[in-house]
C-alpha cells in the first residue's frame, strides 16, 4: 500500500474506533495515530514519513552545507596544518557523502541523528527517551524494508513506548498509536509480500490480494478507503446530525409552547 493510503486508513479507522468506544479523540491522540500509521515504513528511506520530515529540498541544502564544510575543513587544514591527514580524510568523507543518492543520504542522516540523540542522552542525562529514539533511528536506518518495524516485536516496542509516555504525560496515547500501527501491519498483510510477524521464524502473514502500483492495488486501496470513510461517517458525522436534530426539535418545542 502507498503511504497516503496507510495514513488515511490507519488514522481514520483508529480515530473512528476511539470515538465509537467512547474514548476522547484529542489532538495528542490524533498525532499518535498519524505517526503510528506511517512509522512501520521508517525502515524505507523513501517512505512518506521520511519524505515529509526530510524532504528533497532539505536534503539538497544539507548536502550543500556539508560539502562546503568539508571543503572548508580541507582548506583550513592546508593553511594551518590542523591535523592534515585526518582533516583531509574527514573533509573528503563529507564531500563524498554529498555525492550519494537521496535514499542513501537519508539513511546516513538517520544514523547521524540517532548518534547525536544517544550522545545527548548519555552526556547530558537527557533521559531514556532520547536514547531509545536514537537507537531506534540507527537500527531502522540499516534494516531491510519490512524488517523489525513490520513485526509484532516492532508493534510491541512502539506500544510500550507510548504506554510509558502516557503514564508520564497523563495523556492516553498508547491506544491510538498502537492501534494505528497495528492497522498498518494488517493492511500490509493484504499485499503479495505480506509480513513476517515473528522473525526469525520464516512463516508469513499474507493474503495476496494486491500489488502496489497495479490495478489490484488501486482496487483494494479504494475499498479500504471507502470502509474508512463509512466508519468515520458513523463515528463523527452521523452523531453531529443527531445532535443537530435534537437541538432543532427542542427549539421547535419551545416555539410551539410560546
């Protein structure tokens, strides 16, 4: 499935289920649902989530800045004899990193950002959250697509993080984020590739109904989106209509009584 379909289906169904269960649909819960709907594809550098957080324009800017920094380091080392061999190597690596494609460069940025978060967590005692997020970024950057993030282990880790975050923030995030993440996995079960829920066991969950980019994918995705809109109608629009009807009926009764 495409990232946009995952976003619509997982987020829409999650918020609808929360509303139908009588749970509060808050902005933090909606944000957790949106992130959970796209998070399993973080191991794919060209996924919708990474394209939005690290767009091509930003990648171009970072590449230019990194190339200038590498060139400046080489010139500075040449003029001041600042650790010449090591400075030349570091500057050359910075320039070489700018020559790779966007996909690989995103992976390098994920590893770098993860390392910075880990360093901040250890050096400045920023807490376990930064260390956990940093470690996950570094691991996901080198994992193959539909690896750890497309397993029950990944869903459990995400749900656990949200559960403890909910305890600390006193905001129920785990239900929205965990359900949205799980719905993403269930949607991928409908593809020919399926998912491997319990590695290293090789058996897969798959109902091969579709292939992304083909007519079968368009058909299955359209059905899933339609089901999502029906649920959202019953969860949000229909109750609003009933409430409006009740208010109008009360106004009518008051006017009749006058």
